[in-house]
C-alpha cells in the first residue's frame, strides 16, 4: 500500500482538533493528547513521554483545521481501543509493534490492521509476559475459530471503516448516531458528517429542525428515512445534555 503524491486523505487538513474529537465522539483533550503527545513527571519516578499517535499537519493558527482524513481514521481506531477500556498509554508499545510489523506509517488507518492487527497484538503480548502492557494488548484480542481477532467492541468500530482498493481508509460510518447511517467521506462535503442516504449534511438537517421544520418534511426533502432523522436529533440532543 502506497500513497500518491497528492492524496487528499493524507495531505489536506479538514478538521480542527475540536471538530475531529466531536466527529468520533471523544473529548477534545483526549484527541489533543493523541495529536501532541505528552510529557509527565510523576513524583519520585522517571519522566514519562508519549509520542503523537495521530497524523496532524502544521497548524495555521489556533482552532484552524490541521487533521487530515487519515488522522481522523487513526483517531477512530484509537477511540475503539478506548471504548474497549484499554488505556492508550499501556498499548503505545504495542502500537509501535503494529507499525513495525505492518511496515506502514499510518498502520492504524490501513486494512492490514483489520486483517493482521489482532495476531500482532497477541504475539506481542506473549513475548511481554505478565506486564501491564501485555495484559492491555491481550484485552483487545479474542480467540474465534482458532484465530486471534479483535474483541467485539474494537471489531464493531473496524467494521465501520470502508477501505479503498489501495488498502487505506476512505470512509467512516460514525457509531454515535445509532440507526442513522452518518458517514465521513473526504471527497464529499469537505469531510463533514453526512447522511449516507441522500448525502445531506447532518448540520444542515439539524439546523432546519431547530428552526421549526418537522421530521416528516425533512425526511421527504432530503431523502432520509424518518427514523434516521430522529436518531441524529437524539444523538445531538444527548451530546448537548
């Protein structure tokens, strides 16, 4: 898998850190740590340094877009690990192992992670023994049909990634919208969340609803099933609560 000299998935900034965090349903501070890395000085212990794990482009200013689609896809996978209850600081060495084994800088956004990642994590855990890092890596893996695969939480996220023929992520189906199929596609609507059915921007439909238009009318105009419009409304209502 290689990237072209100009691939908007990799080199076009689409999201600010705040927007990227909101789109994949994590705290801004969490996504910022993934982008910036961290440095901590625990009292009486050696300094702990965490390197950035999400692709970001040079910033043009505070709040400006600097996350390309591929960075959002990487964050999406990290959100899956977080949802599975595994602290990122404990699997950072395992992420390095995945990158080394797969041989790709953006391994978290590659189809190879989906096909080979669980085996790599399990092998890493076996070599590490009973360390906390090994336990965390093992927690992401289950045995199914004599094969090591990702646990159901992580797998449910990975199944929401569509991959292009070149093996890189090309589209994300966002889980926080429930039955509404809301996707992020860097080739449409500047990468903003849209309904898969009808391709209307979520923010446009919700804005019209807030201005007093009813669900049935919005469903008909934008060609979105009513239950999906309602699900998107609930998702944003819950997020704002």
